[in-house]
């Protein structure tokens, strides 16, 4: 596939006719802004940025680009960590930021219909005002878009109890690479009418179609939540305690692990003293429970605290009010931003069965010694999803670096040997695709390539993500 120089003067004029002159950009500042996301330190300039407002405008853009075989890269909030929105082939960068309307909150049926450019936290707050709850809450919820969450099947801390995005998507309006507009399902809770195109779209990383409307299931908002912090002086003991909580019959609404090195960095960045940081502490677990009966929640927290003592947990800190809870969550949610700012630019999104977390953490530390890198770990320990942030002197990017690729292949082989896989919520995108052979046979990959070819016969939509080609 040709990669650059396809957006001619005639194509620019056609794009301008579709969306208007005010929403077509080809100046260096805009191309640079939309040429990167939060993935490592990578930059690929598109040839033009377009900002459509409607499904029909997107359909017209896709028809034009499909006719002229021009690459199109869809982009939401630009918070991705696997390069899914990087326009590495040039062409058209299609931003969904103007599709930013919450269309309807249906309180009777516990549903919300929204456009993809709505910020996740904005949607959560809007339904919360109605006493409703949309649980998926990635750490970037204050800036990421619902559409991007659909593309990556995002999770976040609440996934351990409530599930991930796929568990809430009922129906999608999608513009296909050919320009056709379809609805994938129905606004119902049960549906076995044909193949499940809705779930196929969720997590497809913008390679099969561009989502333009979304119907999400909601649930009643829990009345209460309690939060506690448990310090451990041994990282493996902290990870062992995670599995023990579930085996004891508890299902927290969040269960996060944050290694002390990461906590020290983020505490300094946000100038917070909410969490004790002393040399004898190796990690903290953040444990939250929620529900509608405060007495039950208090009893659960007391029992979990007692259980933590048997895994050498230290003195438990209970958040007394909303402000303290917010402070603790701010520390956790800004961990990625903080450690990246001091050189931990390479992030891997590993996931294993939660009982194997101790082996994974031990293995990560051993690989760091073997391949001469330093890693800090944090993440959604309750569902086995560990984010591994890596700093290796002089190597800001793993993508295209043979030395780093060798180390990461060893990491992913370890993950696979523990019954896990190479991405829990960040996706494959651009930077993980060379490791897909670790977890899939060629037959699996050929099936995926075949699906891509049916949806996108000219391979123009987010081409080069997940796998190199569909031939």
C-alpha cells in the first residue's frame, strides 16, 4: 500500500466540501499535535486532519478515501498507549472530537445513547445525576473518549467487579471503510440474531469501522463506597494477598496495586502526602468496596483488613471522607503520567490469572536484571492486569528497537507461560503486533486478517495496526 503523498489538492478540496474549510487542517502545528498519542515517544505526521460532525460526513470521507486508496486513521482523545491512533502511513487523520453529544439518557430502560467524542467522565457524571452508573473507568477517564474506550475495550479499576466496556455495549452505529452506515445490533439485553457484530467491533481498535453512535447499558448507582490502603514490605506478598481476597469470598469494586517506586514519583509530582512512603514499604494495595448497605460494607472491610495481616500487610489506612478517597485515586490514576515524565516511557499491559501475579512480578524483576532495565509495576491487580513501566537508559521507545524487542519478547513469553496474554486493555495497535505470534497460531491470525478484508477490502482504515497486512 502506498503510504504518503496521496492527499492531493483535489482530495483536499473534496474533504473541504464535505466538512467545511474550518475543519480541514494541514498546518505543521495541527499535524504534529495529531501525529502522536501517549504511546512512548512516537510521532507520525498525517497529511491532513479532518474533523467531521456527522455520520454522513464520515461516510462521505470514507467513500472518497476508499475510492482513492488513501489511508485513514481514526482518533478519539489521543490517550492511547499502543499506537492505535498513530497515522504511521500518513494520509487522513479523522478526529471524532466534534461528535460529542450525549443524545439520550433513557432512565426507564437504563440505557444511554451517546456519540463517540464524549469524554468518559462527562458521560459518567451525566448519568450519575440521574442515579445511574456506567462503571468502566480507565485512568484517563477525564480526557479519553467513549469511542476510544469502545475501540480498545477499556477497563479500569472497576472492571474487577463490574466488567469492561464490552459488558455494557448494546448497539453501535458504524461507518464502514466503504462508506456504508450500519447498526450492529439492537437496544436489547438479549440478542442472538445473527453474528454478534457489536462485540466484534468492541476492541477492534478502529480497524473495522468508525463508531458514530453508541448505546450503553447502565445500572443503578451504588449508594456507598469505602476505601482503604494497605502497605506491604514485600511486593510478592502484596500480590499473593490479591488472590486471597477473592478466595475468601469478597468481590471488591476496585483492587489496585502500586509499587512504591511509582508511588514515590507520583506523590512528588502532585505534591501529595496522603500516603505514607517509607523505605521499608514495597507496595500498596488500594481496596474499595461498594453497595447499598453500609453495615455490610464496614463488615467486609474489617474482614479484608484482618486477612491482610496474614499476608504481612502493615497498618491499614481507611479513607475517612470523599476528599481522602479522591486524593488516593488521584495518586493511582496519575501514576502512568508521573513515571513517564521521569523516563519510564515504555509501558506494557500484561494480564495473567490473578493467582499468578506473584510469579509475573518476580519474573519482571528478573528480566530487568537480565536485560538491564528498571521496571515499576502498578495496575488492576484484582483482575490480574499489571502495567509494567520500563526505563532503559538511552532507549525511549520499544518500537523498532531490536534490543528492547528481545527483552519484551521474553516478557510476553513469560506472561503466556503463566496463562496470560499480551494486552488486557491497551490493545495491540502498532507497537505490540510483532508479538502476536506468541499467543496465536497462524490459523488464528489468518482468521483475523480475513475478517479485516471483508470489512475493509482496500485496507485503508487504520491499516498496519494489529498486523502488517491482510494479504
